[in-house]
C-alpha cells in the first residue's frame, strides 16, 4: 500500500444546503396534510358492547381443535 496521504476532499456546499432544507420540506408537507384533513366527530362507543376477552363459539371450537382443554 502507498504511504502517501491523499489530498483532502472539500465537501460539496450544494449537498449541505439540501440536507439543511430537507426537514423544512417535511414540515411543509405535514402542515399541508393536517390543514387538508377535515374534522370528523368522534364516534361514541356502544356502552352495551362487551370489551376485552370473551369466549365465543369460534374460540371454543379453536380450543377443542388445539387440545388446550
């Protein structure tokens, strides 16, 4: 191998300016998406609907075929 040092390569200023401007472009896109989204009223959950785990017929059938019980 050569023991000679290679000359230092100067960074490209155009590349640096692009990297500095990239986050600003992302902010503009995110802001436009937020402004364009219409407001939707949240749908109230049905209080009679069960939440969490509850054993149904298809779950019982699975337990039988998997031989868990």
